[in-house]
C-alpha cells in the first residue's frame, strides 16, 4: 500500500493507484480493496485540501499567496559548525556560503549504451547549443550549456540555469521538451553532477559482479548498467551482474521505475537492510570432471558501491528546507549506521575488489570518521586508495585529518569530554584516533597551504599494522572502553591517510557537495571480524535505526515536487539515494510500456503461497505447508512449461543458440501472464537462492520477453513478443519477420494501425496479409540488404507488431515510436499525449490509416 505521508495531488494518487494495480493484478477481491483504499485516500485528501484545484482560492488566501516570501537561507548553527570543522579555509568562507545560497545548476547524463548516442550528442551540439546561443547567452552566459570536462566522453552536461528556470523560460521550451522525452525513453538521466562521481571510481569491467547497497532512486545503478552494457558484443549479454538493493519497499519501487528504462536482463533489485545484506550463493560453473559441481559457492562482489544514507546537507542548494531543519545531531545519528553498512560491504567484497564509500554530506562525522573506523576494524585487510590521478579534471580536496564532535551545542575534542549520560550516543569512533597526531598532521602539513587542494597526493602512505583492532560496537561498553588502545584521551588527529579521501565542495565547480573514499580489499577479514560485523547493532536500537532512515528519507509526494517532475526531466533528491522526488508515472500502453519490463513482486494479503514443478505446473501451497519466506512479495518462479516453450520457439523460429533453458522466469501464479528473460549470471544466483530457502528478497529481476495475449484472431501461439526484449531475441529469430520500406515503416510508427491495402508498397501489404494472425516483427529495410545481414546488424531498427484480421498494429509505446521517428526519419511533429492506449489486441483491428 502507498502511505500518504504528505499531501499529494489528486492526479498523482490516481496514477499511483493505477501503477500499484498493475503490480498487484490478479485477485479481484484484492483489486476491489485496493480501489476502495485509493478512493478513501482521495476523499480524505479532498476533504482536507485547503485549495481544491477546481475551485478558486478565497480572497484571503490569494492575498496570503501574493505576500509569500522565499525561504530564509540562513542557519547560524550550520555556519558555526562548519567554520569550526574548517572544511574550507577562512578566506574562502564567504564564497562558500554565497554559492550555497544560489540555485543548483541542472545537470544530466547521456546513456552511453543507447543506440542513438551519436544523434543525441549531435543534437545537443548543433540544434541546442548553437541555436540557443543567441537567445539566452546574454542572460545565462556563453557557456550556458556545456559538457562536464571531467566526465568521460563528454556524456555529462551542465546547464547554467536551474530546473525552475528551465521549466519557465520560453526560449528553452523546446530544449525542456527534449530533455523530458529523452529521459522518458532512457536516453538521458537527470542526475546531480557530484552524484555521477562515485560509480566512475569503481572502474567497472564487463565481467564484474557489482553490489549497489543503497541504490534508490537508481541513477547510480543506471550508470553501472551502462558500464557493463557499453562493451558488450552485438546480440550477446554481458557476463556482469548488478544487484541493486534498498531498505524500503517504496524506494525499491522508485528504483525499479528508474532502472527499467535500461531494459536489462543483468539486474536484480533486492529489498534488504543494507547492514544485514544476506550472503549470496551462486551455482558453480562446472565440467563433467568437476566432482563438487553440486556445491554452490559464496558470491563475493568485484565491486561494491556504498552510497550510504546520510544527513544530506551537501544538497542544501536544492533542498532549501535543510536551512531550517539542519542541526549538528543529524550527522551524529547516522554515523554508526554508516559504519555498519560499509563494514558489511567490505565483508561481501572479493579480495582484490574495490569499494566506494560516499555520502552527500559535508560532515566529517559521517565521512572521515566513518572511513577511519572502517580501517581500524578491518586492520590490514583493506587499504585506502589514492585516486588523485583518476579523473584529473575533477576538482576535489583531500580528506580532513582533524575534526571535532558537537553534542547538543557543546564541542568535544575527545570522547572523555562527553558527559557520562551521552557516551552511549556520542561514540569513540566519531573522534580522530590516537596515533594520528604525528602521522596525520605530517601528511597534512607536507602539502603547501596554497596548493593543497589541487596537488596530487603521495602514494607512499601506508596503513600501519594494528595489533588491537576494535570490531565490536554491539556492546557499547566495548566500543567506549577507555582501555582500547585505538582510542586515547589525547587523540586529536586521524591515524589513517585520510587525505586520500576526497571532498567535493560547492564553490569549486559550482555544484553540490560530496564525499568519496575508495577502498581496496587486500585479504579476507578474519573470523572475529566477520562474526562481529554480523552482530553489530546501533546503540540506539534497531527501531531507532529504522526511524533514522525513514526520517531523512521520506517518500516525498508534495505537489510542488510532483509538478517539478511533470514539467522536467527525472529528478533526484539528496544526491542519489537520499531524499527521492516522486517520479511521474508515464501513461503508456499497458502492453507496450517499459513500466513492466522488469518483474515486480506482486503484493499478497492472504496466506496462500505458490511453487512450481519441473513440468511448469503451479502448486498452491496453503498455510499448512511451508510459507514463502518473504511475506508480501511473490517468489521468482522458473518457467519450465516445455509445451509452451516449444510452441514459442516453433512459432517465432528461435534458434537453439539462444538459450531459453533456465533463463525464463515469471511471478504469475496462474497462467504466467508475463515471462521474463534473465542473463546467465542472474540464473546462477536464482537457482541457488531457491535451493537455500530464498535468502534474497527479490523485488525485481529480468527483462520482459513474452506476454500472454487475449486475441481471438486464431493465433496458434498464446504469447506475443515484448518490445523491451526484442533487441536480445531478434538476431536469433527466423520466422514471423517482415521487411518494410522506409515509407511504410514511418507510416506504421505514425499511425500505429494500418489496413493491409493502405501500405505504399503493395508487395509488403500482400506479405502482411498472407502471414498467419499473431505477433510479428517488422524490420526497416534499406537498399538491398539480405535478411542475415539485417538480423546481425546492431543498427537494425525493428518493432513488434500484431497481424490482425485486416490490419497491421504496432505494439510499441508512443515515446519509443517518437524516438524512432525523430532519430531515424527526422520527423519531429509527433504528438502522442492524447493518444488512447490499446487495452487489448482485440481492439486493434480498426484501422487508423
């Protein structure tokens, strides 16, 4: 269910209700209950809404609105705190504060693996950058739109105006529409510039297994997927795998919504508390001579992205409410949660692997103090990498070696300064450690004051061996013990080479603030470390930990931020996984929308669970049988109905080289409405996950490949193709393929439904009419290409259609059709906003052209 935490627009509730209904589906009784829930929510909202949209506001209210004043961008405690922490030099303070009060420039990133990459880059350079220069350069400067120089391939762009200006400036209207559409089809992602940085330091390779521990709303996950798909061979899936996790089910919905635009079979979305993320297993690759091929192996990740929940004050330029509510305790409350999540990440990291720890906070308690604690707990098992030579054009500053802790307005330099009744809240790990007084200061002072923020750092810093490593924070007494040699009363600096961390501050490159540390795993954690990682709990209790994440990560649904998405590109909240802005649900055809290209767990309210036999038959399990482990989400079922699979293979002529065995899954418990395709790497995990009792709570997996249709046209196959999975399947199809001329292909995209007799090419119309009813693929054929060369050409353009009684009907969403029309045919005047969605293939037989 969707909780109404804050007032939302009526339109949002209607759309959200429809979206949830599609995820739930099936049970009519639950459907009626769901509709009653949303009807009640609408009624309640209408009753309590002070200014309904359909009625004019009272005169008093209009007068009050006319006197509205912008929020006060002042917070004395904020300034005092960061002046004391010395995150910038004193002479920079005014420039630092001045930039914090300015609107954050809008930034976006182009999908490196999209098929129209060259066209989009060319359009930015020519149609917009040059043509708009004369219109807005006087107001916004000459470089009002320019690529971020530090991002590889000029794929990230910065605008010299905010999202608000982008929406309301008439001269930018066409550019704004361009951004909205390209975001909708997955060609660009609206993302804050500093939020793009952490994935770049992971150095992802095509065969890596990657874990994104706190992934919502998903823009960093999308980056990771771009990396693994960018280098794949045409027609082949990459060997890599991304597991994207988030703590809250509602945030998982947002994560699914944003990553589904990638149409990938290499992603698993999970719903776990990151600090207790389960140990995963995968099926071993084995040969006939492998005697232990039945024994699964523990999954260790090559890369871990640990972008943890935080206070988020680095986003203060766009989160103006932060000025009002900021206080120093926000960072203190998150500190141990961040340590626990990061330590779990290290435990799951493969030896030789790399983990990036990051926050969108400026607070050293959430940043350097956390990293120092990670190094203390891990001992010689990890090292902090110097990455100063990577992304050389990115302006970054070294991590701090000294800082102070503030508790309720009082400054503490050591843990001994903390009052006795607060020692369970203000922990020793928040303070710089003892041995850094000489080492940490030496590192810091060796850098010339005038150049310290731009120079490369020495690679000679080593983490000293530690005989006594503090690993226990479950029992507070162990953490705060004065006998622990790593925490002494005179500690004023960090013993670790924290200058290898990087802090990005807003006034260096006119952006947001971010903190990043890159950790390399040298050896396994010892048994004691592994045990204590699993047992660590927050001294404020697990319930308080959950409350913290909810307090600073609410599901924002305010009308203002809702409208910000409706009139702009997909936006983020705090950094990438901090305070998400609700996404606008696209009103796209249920059959063709990318909204369902990933399997979404169906919510359950009863006690009936399901499983599946090898033959594909569904077994209904009552509450007397073993209950499915994760209540509220259906299990992932391998689709193994041989008769159905053989029928699909025969109907579409799918070659044996495209393996379907063990690669098809569903969550439908009756009649398998949708069938999804997964990569080999995902299959290896899912197989073992079933064997070991569903340790992983899977919210989404796979790309939609087939969907059951309800047509009565006499089609011999019960399933049709999905446009989302077409690019994977088409190179291996040998039947149900038609080749259309550019004129007829364009006409299909424009009209959506065409009578056979109305095609320009009479021969194509005859071929279409002679084809047996059912799903087919129409390919754009140019010149004298032969069928084989067209199928294997990665630039081939094809669409899914339905051959009806007398018409050919396109089963592609309006945004995707618009993309093809614009980039292939240069046709820009295409308005699909008023186009009614096709509810069923039965209704597609009335010709539109």
